[in-house]
């Protein structure tokens, strides 16, 4: 074999290795390399996360804070859990209402993401943060009036296990808000995502949920609202 062909083969192998690395570390943010790598990547990017995402405050108010306040308006001092809270996107939206008299707990596996969250909302006594894995939520069953998990289910090894935990800690009759990844980027995550209709069907089949309602939310995510059935978790 002459040296030109050898060089060509080497170039192709290097290019394929670079694409594989890009897919594993950048495109899919470590999800196929395990929870430790996902957490490490979020630790590394934590101080840039908000500027990369550039959430629009009015949109956050309209699609998250307003429906949540309306939903919880009859409840005295409601308790909200935000699973995989990141830099406190959901707590920040909910707490912009000074009249909100409840408590929001933000949980995440990345200490650096929680540092950023705490810097943002530290002065607000209505929020606290918990460093934990979503796979086993460190709370009693039937505790929260609302449990959210935004833009995170594709990062956990078994999303149904995490949803089971979300349902478990939600109060009977309480609300749940979770997202399902969609759009062309979904195809970067084989075995981790499904289309929203199928996701909703599985939610209804696996869990005691009422009023499961998918809504169009962002380019890459649908937002699904549901109510936990009123039977107590055993
Ligand atoms: C794309 S960010 C979403 C953050 C926030 N919910 C938002 O909408 O901005 C994904 C978050 O999931 C967290 N995460 C990933 N795997 C986790 C796990 N197993 N347990 C808890 N948090 C996890 C990451 O640390 C990261 O903060």
C-alpha cells in the first residue's frame, strides 16, 4: 500500500474519531457516557449556561410563571420542586411574583449549576437548592403541589425511572410539568427520545395521571402538563 493511501485512511479515521467525539461530548452533552460525564460537562459550562440559552423573560412568564401561579392560586403556601433546575430557570420565573407565598426547591446533580442558581436567587428566602441525582429524589412521597422537570429527561439513563420519582413525590391531585425533546436534534439522541404523541401515550399507560396535556413550547421541546391521580402513593 503506498503512503498516499495510508495517509488517506489515517485522515478518514481521524475525521470519524473527531465526529464521534463531537457527538458524544458536544452534540449530546455526554448522555451516552454516563451521569458523571453529564454532570462534569454542566459543571464546566455552568457560568456560560444562561448566556448560551438566552431565555426570553416574557416567554418564561407567559409559558411557565403565569400558568403555574394560576394553577396554584387556591393553595396556601404551595410547595414546588424543580428537578434538574440548572441555574434556576423555573424558580427565577415563579419568584418574580412578589405575592407568591410558597416555596420552590431546585434540585440538580451539578454543584456548579446550583452555585450559579444560588448567586442569582440567594437573597430570596422562598427558594432553596438541593444537590442530588434525579434518579432517587430525597423527598417523601406525596409532598409537592407541583413538580417540574424542564429540558432534562433526555440526560438521565432511564427517563421513566425519573418520571416515576416525579410522580411519587407529587401530592395526589398535584400538578406535573415535564418536557419532551423534539425537532431535528432529537435524532442525535437515539434510544433517549421519542415523539411527543408516543411520550404522552406512555405517560398515560405507565402512571396514574389525569389531564395529560402536551403544549407547543419551544423549537426543541414540547411541554406536557398533567395532574397526579388522587389515590395516595403506597
Ligand atoms: C439543559 S439543563 C436544563 C436546566 C433547567 N431545567 C433549564 O430548563 O434551564 C439540564 C440539567 O439537568 C441536570 N441533570 C442532568 N442529569 C441529572 C441527574 N441525573 N440528576 C439531576 N440533574 C441532572 C444538569 O446538571 C443540568 O443542570
